[in-house]
C-alpha cells in the first residue's frame, strides 16, 4: 500500500497531491492553538480549511484530532510522506520523525537549487528582488515583451475607485461546527486575539479559484494605480486579498501568474496593472520564500538598529479604540476585525510606527504572525525584519521604511479627519508619525549614513533646540497610544 500523504494546514490545494488513489492524512493538533495566541479568524480559517479538505477527499482521507502532531503520527502508524514544510520549526520536526519522508517543496515557482545558483552567481553583490524578478520572468517566459507605454498615474487622494469588492464566501455546517469548537476552546482558556466575524476568506480551492477569477476580471485593472494608496473608506482597494489562499496552499501561484498575464493579453487589464501584480507573486513572494531558506537563521543577529522596546499592550491587544491617530486607529481596527491589512498599511502605518519607536523586531514578527490571517514565518522574517524594521540581512539589500506624517498624507485620505496635523513635529497637534520620524532620525543618524534619503532628511533638521524638544516630546509619549 502506498504511504499516506500528510497534508499540512498550508498544503490544502490539489497541487499538493499526485496519485488520485493515495491515502491522505490531515491533522488538527491542539498544540498549534495553545502555544501562543492567534487571531480568531485565522484559527477559524485553518480548522475550516482542514475540515473542508477532509470532506472533499471523503474515504480517502483520515482526519485526526490530537494534542500534538507526534501523537497523530503515532496513532496512524505505517509509512507517511509530507511535502517540505513551510517553516524551519516544522521541517526540523518532520525530519525528527522516524518513517516520515520529506518530499521537495511545493506551492512556489522557483526551485531552491535555481535560487541558490542565481544568488551564488553574484557572490559579492547584494541580493535584490528586482534582479531576481527579472531573472524569473526570463526563466519562466512571463511578460517577456518590453513594457513600453506610459506608467499608470498614482491616483490623487480622493480619486474614487470604482471596482466591486471581493465576492462574499458562504459559511456552511462545517463553519458552524468550527465556530462552536473555537467558542468551547476559548471557554477552556485557549487565547485568541481579534474579533470573530462571518468567514471572509476562502477555505477551499474552489472558493479561492472563484475569488481569483473575480479579481482578474473585475479588480486587476486598477491594481497598479491603487497599490500604494491608503483609504479610510475602502480597506481593500484593488488588492486581491488572496494572501491567505496562497498561504493555505489553496491556490498554486504559477497558474495564477499565467492567468494574470493572459488577462493582459485578453485586454482585461493594462500591462501597468498586471506587471505589479505578477511582480508580487513571481518576484516578492518567491524572493522572500527563497531567502528564508537561503539566508542562515543567524541573520537575525545582524546589524540591528537599536530596537529594545517591548510592544505596548494596546498594540498587542489590537485596541484600536484607545488610539486617536486616525491612520493607526483605522489600520489596527482592520487587523482586529478582518485579520488583514494591505501592504502599504502594514509597512507605513504599523511597521513604521514600531520602527520609529524601537520596538523589538522579534516581538513585532510574532505580532504580525498571530494577528494576520496570512501571517507566516517565511514572509515575516524578511519583511518585518528587513523592510519594516531595518536590519542587515547579510547580503540582502534593505532600507528602513521610516516615513513621516506628510508622506502618509500624500498617499492617503487619513489626515484630513485626524486630530493631529501631519506636518507638525512639535506641540499638542504634532503628528505622532512626524515627531516619531524626527526622533528616529536623531537617535539613529550615524547608522543611517549610507541611506541618501534619510541622510538628507536629517540634514534638513539641524536645529539643536528643535531636536532636543522633539526627542523630549517623543520620550514622554513613551508607549502610550498616540
Ligand atoms: C510588515 C509586513 C508584514 C507582512 N507579512 C506578511 C505575511 O505574514 N504573509 C504574507 O503573505 N504577506 C505578508 N506581507 C506582504 C503583503 O503585505 C501581503 O502579502 C499582502 O498585503 C496581502 O494582500 P493581498 O493578497 O491583497 O496582496 P496583493 O497586493 O493582491 O498581492 C498578490 C499576492 O502577492 C503576494 N505578495 C504581495 N506582496 C508581497 C510581499 N511583499 N511579500 C510576499 N508576498 C507578497 C501575496 O501572496 C499576495 O496575495 C507583509 C508585508 C509587510 C510590510
Ligand atoms: S496626521 Fe499623522 S496620525 Fe493623523 S492620520 Fe495623518 S499621519 Fe496619521
């Protein structure tokens, strides 16, 4: 008899199976939910996706509910194989189990060998996503024609976005049972963060495919223009909101890339919208996945900016009601209510706030992982530590994403309704992002010498009296909600 294929909770799409007759193992291990708090909607997605997959596979699948994964494997007995897990901890566990065969990774486009060959070719040069993306386009024959044409105009703050929202997903009896189980676990002491809501995100391949098809037909055309925009009135803008579907393994990224390219060829969306979307999947997503395995875990001990402050409770608990700063209150409420925010909100509102205040990167990584429905180790290490929380990743080219309130005002409609004034760094109306930005520059100036943008920003603020006043004000603000 062929071995069971163990499908982990992030390996639930058809591309994680080959032989249509092979028996399948699925495991719900309580240790995952007990170990550390998780967003309630993320816990729901994981359980619902596992149970839906078991229902789809019928007699072919066995779904075991145990305390630990080891118990489940012991209960099943016999030979088991699993595709390469998506975290170092899970890989180490899989390798420690006798009789468990670890197969090559799936759910990504580039092979580890191809990435290593590319990275090793330029031994001394910093690794840049743009070079990797260019190489990947060539390797996979995607968007090979020169782009040409004008770049899409970034919309003004109040330009309306006229696209339908992602279509709703329907809950069923499986979701109802998941909700009852999670209520019971919570009563038994398992800690969740965030609010429950009717399920917002796909849990099956079919639901995710329907979302992708809707996105390509109705939303992709505006993706490029609205990528870096933030709006208090529209949490999703033209984003695909498919990250949890990719990360649960419901969608295979390579066909998604091909279909996005086809959407351009069919005239559904301009190249200026399709290219940035494909760049996220074939560029960023692949690059960060490969970096996670290529760069040794010791990179965490690299050339940190000093960042030793703990995360304050209001942030950890997603207490958006305690926050007056409109941008941060809105994004934090989105995380509390939806377990999701788009890229600019994560980078410029959440990560930027923590970077300015020197919050501990490892705690911020943990916070992102637990609070987001798509939160996953391999993105987070490089994204939070490398981009949001500037740290030397060895050979990886990174910059600190520190910006002030005036920048947030340029790309959002938040500031008009805020009690603070984006240009002010000092006084009662001082924007916490502007005061925080200046304080960050003054505290870290010498370490930012190789960043021309921040060096120029620092040089423009050379009044010692103003500097001392800003530093004292931000020190006083401490970890109070802004
Ligand atoms: C501080 C910080 C933390 C983040 N943490 C995560 C995380 O835990 N998990 C996660 O999947 N993404 C993470 N991202 C990347 C990105 O913000 C999300 O993937 C994206 O916002 C998800 O929304 P979407 O599906 O609408 O993406 P879209 O904008 O529609 O992009 C399409 C797809 O491309 C991929 N993608 C987009 N941007 C990135 C990126 N920068 N890196 C890797 N893949 C990307 C995702 O799979 C996404 O679904 C993080 C970004 C930042 C700045
Ligand atoms: S003024 Fe500052 S705190 Fe208020 S919304 Fe703008 S950037 Fe955010």
